[in-house]
C-alpha cells in the first residue's frame, strides 16, 4: 500500500488502513526467532528478527547501509549482517551495547571451545577467597546469597583475567546471562524483584543456586549459537565485500554520522514511561562494572519517567499536533509532571526524527515498529503521534502494516487488556530536510 501524499494524510482525521501481516508474522515462534545468535541474551521488548528482515528485504538491497538508532540487543544489526547490508547501531544502555556487539561478532567456535575448557578448569580448581571481585551492589544481601556471591566472584575473576577482546566479551555475556537466574529475584518479573512466590520455591528447595554448573551449561549452549554465527560469517566471506557492523555513539538524538550516509533506518523505539530499561538489567550491569550511576543513566533514556520540578514547573504544554494536545490536556488535569514526562518523550523522538532525517540519503526509508501504551490510565496513541511528528519533520508516511502481538512487552501497560495487542510498522520516506520545530 502506498499513500500518495503525506499532506493528504495529515489533513485527514485517521491514519490510513494498514496492511495486516499477522498471519505472516504469527507463524514464527521458538527456534525460528532465535536462530544464529538472536537468543544470546535476554532483552526487554526485542522484536522478532522477521520484522527487521521484512523491512530490509522490502526497502534495501545487498551492500546498502542501515541504521537502528534504538538498537537494543542488536536484532536489526544481526539481520542486516545476515542479509549482506552494512549496519550501524546506537543504544544508550551499556549492556545493550555489549549484547549487540557479541551478537554480531563472529568468533571461531573451535577457539571459543578451547578457551571455555581452560576457563572451566581454572574456575573449578580455584579455592581462593575472591571476595574482592564482588562488586558494590546496593542492598546486596537482598539480591544474592553469600554462597552465590562467592561463586560469581570466582567466575568473574577468571573471565576478567582473560585477554581483552571479542572472546572475553563472549564470556562476559555468558556470565551476565546467569546473574539474574542466580539472584533471589523472581524469574518471571521483568524488573528484579524478590517475591514471596520465589521465597516459597527457595524454601521448598525448588531453585538451584549452583552458579558454576549454570555457567558451564550456559557457555555450552551459547557456543552452539556462536557456531551458527561463525558458519554464516564463513559463507559471507565468499562475497566480494563481507558486511560490516558498527556500534556508534550512544544517543539516538545525536547520531555520530555525516549527512546522507545511510539508505535505511529500522527501529522499535522506547515508549513514554513504559519499560525501565536501566532497572531491568541493573544486577547484570553491577556485576559487569557497567553501572556507575543508575539515576544519571536513567535520566538520559528516551521515555524516562524521571522529571524534576525545575523542569516541569515553568513548562507550558504547547504543540501543533492535535492528538498530543488533547493527551497533554488530559494528563495536566491529573498531574503536570506526568504531562511533562510524555511531552519530553515526544520531544526526544522529534530530535531522533531530525537526526535520522539528516543521516538518511534522498528518498531513504525510516521503518518504525510501534504501538500504543498507557500511562496513568490514559491511553497514549504513540504510533499516531509519532507518525504526525515524522511528517512534520520532513518525512512522508508511505506504507503502514499492522500485526498482532501476543503480549510480549510483558509490562508495557497497554491500552487493550486482552493478550493480543497491535503493533504497527510505519514506513516513512525522507522527503525534505527537517525543520527544528516539528512538534
Ligand atoms: C524497544 S527497545 C529496542 C529493542 C530492539 N529492537 C531489540 O530487538 O533488542 C528500545 C531501546 O531504546 C534504547 N534507548 C533509550 N533511550 C535511548 C537513547 N537516548 N539513545 C539510544 N537508545 C536509547 C533503550 O535502551 C532500549 O534498548
């Protein structure tokens, strides 16, 4: 479906009817969404690889350059690599950067296998007191048992003593993957939480705290993933120019690329005050020495629910976008701070549209995968407002697709209470340079 002109759409009340891909995308489950290294580490609100694949196949060709400005765990980057496109990825989250790097860096699996055997034997034979390797974690005893702390410290010591580089990063990701499982947190809660349900399981002896065994098993499984990526890389090496993956900078509002460098952008952005990305993986980040100041990092995340009185007190809601104006009005009635948080989110997304517009080549596409959410019991038609901002920022809405999501964003408060939600793929085409004032 092609929409003839963006102006035509902006003047209309509703978005055009999208093409339904539910049947096509609903078929993919289990192994089909975790091939190669896609499942190397958990990450909140990942999209299934078939979504960026659909965009890559529809709107780019071999050798093109692709960017994902909110790359998360790097799904777009890995798909770009497999399909022979060069790619750039950005994320503010230090663990996301490490996951994406490991996900997209092929390493000789025979070499990794040899390193893992050495590592296991060093860990098993270490009887030292390694408590100096236990990081500072606020409220540490709440999160980890003493025996677990000791075992994790021993594993960490030997991983950290490896030669720095790609292989060490692979083992860091294996180490990171067991942190949450070895903690006292409930396995099912997105943000770490010690629940009474979990305590009961512990009392009944139904949970394992064998960190060494867990680490070895995890490494073995991830070696299989690594082998898959290594095989793909060997096939790609036969091409004239194997694709490159680069993780650049850390802020989607300030892209470290020159103008007109990329052919296609694909992303699933964060939502206003929905997933607390920093808290989800805080335990892993403490262990990996990636988190110095949680509040500071959280304040830089697009969609943060952090707002200070000196920011929102003097702020007055002002926007050209009717849906946003209505929404802010509703929220101001409840609490000005909440309205400001939502406004700030859309303003940050405006900055992202301006930057993506700048780095895209003429007629380049920006595919954005996004739905709706709720905040303070108010429905936020995020995809509608983002589409309006994009059009004001020099894009034209060319195509629109929709598909059912079986509530995988476990704790994004959605508008519809049923387990089936809708996500949209908005396909924008760059028409002209952005004006600053597009909100
Ligand atoms: C929905 S997730 C992306 C998930 C990704 N598609 C995947 O498959 O893993 C959104 C991401 O935006 C990131 N993010 C938030 N603020 C950012 C910013 N200012 N610059 C870059 N990334 C940011 C979050 O850390 C999070 O990883």
